[in-house]
C-alpha cells in the first residue's frame, strides 16, 4: 500500500504529465498542419500519440481527447474543424488546470511544434514561416533555451527566401533535440544521430540582444578584430559590469569574437559555447551574443 506522501506524489506527477502531454499535442497538431497539408506519416504520429497515452484513457480529459483524435484521423484526413475541436478540448482543460506556468507550457507547445514539423521526415519553407510567426507571437520566451537558438537558426536559413537540402538536414538535426525519438512512430533515431554527426549545430548567437552592463557578468570566447581581451575587460568594468574568463551559472553574457567568423548561426566556437548551451538547457539565463552586438551596445 502506498504511503500518503507517495500517493500525493503520484497524483502530483500525473497532473504534470497530463498538462505536458496536452500542450505537446497542441504543438504537434500545429506543426503537422503548418503547411496546410497533412500526410499519412503525420496521421500515424497522431495515432501513436493516442497509443502513448493509453494508460490515461479512462481518466479525464484523455477519455474524451483520445477518442476524438482517433475518430478525427480515422479517414486519413484531418480537417481544420477537427483541428479546432481537438485544440479547444485541450485548452478547455488547460485553462482550469495550471500546474505549469505560461512560459513552461509554451515551451512544451514549442517542442510539440518542432516534433510535428519533422515527423514526416521533411521540412518545407511554409512550415518555417509558420514557426517564425509563432516565435514572433511568443517573444516573452526570449533569452530562454531554445527560443534564441531556434529563432537565430530560422533567421539565417530564411534570409535568402529558400530552403536547400543542407539547411533542411541541419534543421531536422536541431529540431530533433527536442523530440523523444524513441517514442516516435516515424522519426528514425539512428538517422538523426548520423545527421548530428554530420551537421555542426552548436554555438548559436541571439539576434539583436539587449545587453546591459551594470552588475552583469561577462565572458568572452574566440578572437576580436578590434581589441585585445584585456582591453574588452576594461571596457566592461568601466561600465559597471563584471568579467570572468570562465563560463559559470553566474554568467549573464557570453560574447563571441567575430574575427574571421561572421557568426554563422551554427558555427562552433568550442568549449565555452558548449558550456553555455548546456547551462541554458538547465535553465540558466545566459545570453550568447556576437561581438558586433556587444559593440553596438557600447555605442
């Protein structure tokens, strides 16, 4: 028999799982319908979502949502009315149950969108336009992982108005970081791992970050074509900032030197970038900024 504490904990966790699953479903549906076309592989992924939640199918709201999703995709088509009905039912539950705050819920939805976009094995430009619009509408997520990384990546890929095969492969490798490929029906984990080996996706700088100095901790990596690192440190200190040669949880800004590298969105700058990315994944609010944005902040 479960102790009282264990029973409360189990109930506590189930509510969290419920909300995460529903936010993810909303995102998945948005992702697979982003290009206004839904194919058989995307339908299969929705059917798989129902299967993964089968342990909850006797509980509200899954006892209503799972049959609705199954019925909606039974004919191999998902209409806009069906999408709206599923989303409405999910939101109806989420509006009265708030285990997660708005930011966390939106990140669950973002992960679902990335999942939905890659679930059929391809990415097209229309899907990127939808994702970019979603990010613009949710800019309260700025500075948090992976908002800045995804936004910067999209900006770089979309600036020429087209999506080539290498860019598609790179996006697929990056988006898959936020998908449990072992639970996916169609996404091939082995293929994704191979893509990650081939594509360099670390070291993504924020776009036009707001850089403040007073009381903020800075770190620098790479090489500057304007000043020595010691001179950059002096400028930061003169403006009330702090400087450390190492990336830690106290770091507010990691400035990436621009010498010989125009900060291509997925360039690798080495160990400090990797440390900053890992800390951002853990929830530490570190802004990775290009040196050019640093000088703009200096004025």
